[in-house]
C-alpha cells in the first residue's frame, strides 16, 4: 500500500469526504469506465482523476480531493486497474505526469488555453 502522507489521510478520512463520496455514488450508480464500453457494472468506489498527491500545497490538495469535476465512479476492478496503470514507473508515464503537472501550473498562473 502506498504511503500518502498526513495531509492526504486527513482529507480522505474526514466526514466531508465521506459525504462527497456518498453523494457522488448516489448519483453515479454505474462504473463510468465500464460505461465507455457499454458494460453496466455497479459503481463501488470514487476515484480522483488527478491524484491528490500531485498537488503542490494543502489548498490544491483539498481542491483536488473535494471537486466533483475530479471524481469518477468506478467498480472495484476498474479502480484497481487504473491504479495499477498509474503506478507503472515507465519513462513515458513519468514524463506524461510531469507534463500534466506543468500544464496545471501554467493554467493556474496564466489561465487555461483557449
């Protein structure tokens, strides 16, 4: 199991997150990943599309943790598969994550590209 740090654990183990997670699952009954392939699987987990750990500070961590735009309802199988893929330490994946972080920083500083 990956170590996420105290700030991550505080965000994920609070009543606010449980409420957001439960509300999201209450309105997203099917796995959003499976639905892309027209497979109807009940959702069981809420996944953060942009990992909370990618944040630069506590404010950005909270924003990533609680924003409905950063959430995805998944079945357990898809959630495990996504985290397995995210955890691969290939050069391409690492470069892609660095580029995504840099683009988010640029968007925050200068606004999103039009």
